[in-house]
């Protein structure tokens, strides 16, 4: 068999093993639960508040936007964090010492983190289906949109996370600053509140990053069409979503750590 | 002659510091080379350049016929690497990890059977433990197992037995002998343990001040360095110690003079440790000529 293809398969099985390890390591499960619990608490808190100018639940809107936020949290921060930690502990060097090991390593990471994203999305959606009203989850169109936004989201975030992970010098400096940065970004990306209520400058800054578009894409998939009225241009802007997320994916893949052995 | 390792005038400079200033040596298939030298002598730098993890400043390096700076995946599959300290894959289970890493070699050759490998390095009873729950010595055995799982033609071992108890050390030496005898694996290892170097190495290279100051078998090095031996004996209940340039002549003379009253006779050639210390001390106080014992 072609060695690269064989390594790709080995990488996928590596991802499955890593994902299983994550889900059976108490510390990891607690971290995931706290993060998810925090978001869900915030949604429940704002369940009966209305999105300004509508009679729609802010909590439901937030729940859907948080699906997009989850993709960025795991795809960029968890991915970056893992790479920093595993560069420190020698896992990356080990991968470099093995034929096609880097390919297998990175693919394994992608599969593992994608699994965590799928898990977080599923739990959030399940919570939403039981506790919230107004979700448009009945039509196949909703799921189709969710699917392409998710796939594009993974492509836009995972390579970016790998790039950031390879830039940070040591473990201590990675997770904290990245999480703070993301919290700031979330505030101007329409995750917790419609972006149209912010100053125009902030709206523009927010729309540079994938987070805004992932939230928008998720809202377009799972909220009633009428809710587009609170978005920029009163539209779901699918074409722009596709374009911006694709641009981030291309940039991330171009810069992603390849097979460079000498460090 | 095709060498597995062929290093010529290798130089490495970090900023303004010359770490390696012209290192040259070769290794044939199946040879065990030990790289000795004080801390900071450039042992790890040398080994990392040969492994392809570090770019050299100058010089010619051929590893398995390829420049390691441009070694591809097929070349990588022929080498095995055990670096100084690993903390990786803490969540993995021992058997699971070896099976996984072995799979990368499948397109190139059949890797070790995991159970056989665990048996060989003495980890059978820990096969299903998580890596983070292994003791220091067990962890090191796992590192060695990972280094050889792909049946490398050339194995790099950077201080493989650091933290081993005497039993683990002996087990490790058995593994090395097995690899070289049966599979003709070429091995380059660094160690601080002179006894280990003497036991394992076909050839010892002493690296000091950025160059190789000695190259030969342990025996050759001792001979070439100092012909002096130490002769100990007792006579009439009294103990004597005397250094001798020609131990045989000295002992013959001893018996001629005192005959049957000589007891507890002991002749000790300068140990590798004595030789090593003398060589390194010389190198640090102004460069001596390179000492090369010509192999038979």
C-alpha cells in the first residue's frame, strides 16, 4: 500500500483511540462539562428574554450561536493547546522520528478534536431540543446547512489551531491568552447578542474572523427564516459565509505545520 | 566500502560558539559505536544531526547512504531513535501504543510482533498499563521498544540506560546483543557509564572540545593511551602496589627475586575509566594529537 495512504489510515485510528482516551479521562471530561454547563446556564438564564425587535427567545438564539462558538473553542483553542502541550512532552518529536508519523499525528488530532466538537454540538442540541422552543430542526434543509457550515468550520478552525499551536513558545502561554482573546472576540461576533447593536467599527472587526460566520451559519440553519431580520443586511448571507470560511480554511491549510523535521 | 555512518569534518556552530569543530568517523553494518564525552561535548548535537533533527553548519554526513538533512520517509523507516527523555503518550496503554506506532512501518517492512517485543524488553506484565503509570525504568524500556519496533537497520540511543537499576541495565545489554547478533543492527549510543561502553561497544569514540579525541576499542584505547599497568602482591603478610610499564617483565623480575613468597598477585591494566579521564584532561588542557587506534 502507498505509505502516505497507510499512514493516513493509521492516523484516523489514532484519532479514534485519542478520542476514546479523552472521553475516559476524568480531567478532560470535567473540563468539557464545565465549559458546556456554563454556556447552557447562560442560555437558560436568557430563555425568556427577547431578541430586541422580535418576540423570539434570546436564549434559543444564543444556543444556536454557541454551536458555532464551540467549533472555534475546540477547533482553535483545544487543537492549539494540544499541539503546544505535545510539542513540550515530545509527542511531536516522536511523530517526526517515525515514517509518515507527522501525517498520522495531525490527522489523528483532527479526528480527535472533530469528535469532541461533534460531541459538544450533540449535547448542546439535545439540551436545546428539550429545554428551548423555536428551533427549526424539523426540515432536511436545516441539517444540510448545519452540515456544510460544520465541515467548513472544521476546515477553517483546525488548521488555524495547528498554526497557532506551532507558534506559541511554551505551554504556559497558550491556553489562557487564547481563551481571553476568544472571549473578547465572542463579544463582537454576535454570539451572545445581535451584532447589529454594536458600533459599526466593531461590527467590521467581528466580521473578519470565522467566529461571526460560524454563528451566523448555525443561526441560518436552526432558526426560523424570519430571524434574519436582526442580522447585518437582514440576510443570512450564505455566499459570504461560504467565502469567508473558505478563505480562512485555505489560509490555515497553507500555513499548517507540514513535515518539517528540523526545528 | 559502504559505511552505514560516514561523517566527515562535521561542524556545528550556534551563534559564535563552535560546538562541533570537525568530527569525523564511520560505522560499518552491525557495529556498535559508543560516543563518550563530558557534558556539553556535543554528543547529543552530533546524534541529532545524524537523526536528521538538526541542520549542520558544515561537513559531509551520510547515514545509510543518504544525507539525513534530506532523508525521506523510506529512509526514516530504516532508522530507530531513542532520545534522552520522553514524557509523551502518557494516556496510551503500552501494548496499544506499540501496535499503533508499528503500523507506520508496515508499508516498508514487517514490524516487531508486539507481544514478542514486550517480552524482549521485559514489559509483558505491564502491557495494559497506561504509559504515565510506568516507573522511570519501565518507561525507558518502552522508549527502547518504540525505537526498535520498526526493526531499524540503524539505531540511535541517547543515554538509553539512565535511571536503570543494575538488573534492568543487564537486560538492556542483552537486548542490544540480540539486535546486533541476530539482525545486524548498527547502533550508535551515548552513555556516561564507562562500564556499559566497554561492555557494549565494538568501538568507542571520545568526543571532547568539539572533536573526536579517541577512536578505538576499549582495549585499544587503554593500550594506546598508557602501557602502564598496576601490579599488586603481598609478601610476608605485607601488601605492595607498584605501577609498571612492562608488567610481564616486572612480574618475572619479582618472582626471580622472591620466588615462592609472592602471594595474591594481581596485574591490572589501566581501566577504561583511567584512560578516559586522562584523555579528556589532556584535551581540556591544550589539544593533543588525535589518538586513533587502528582496528584489526
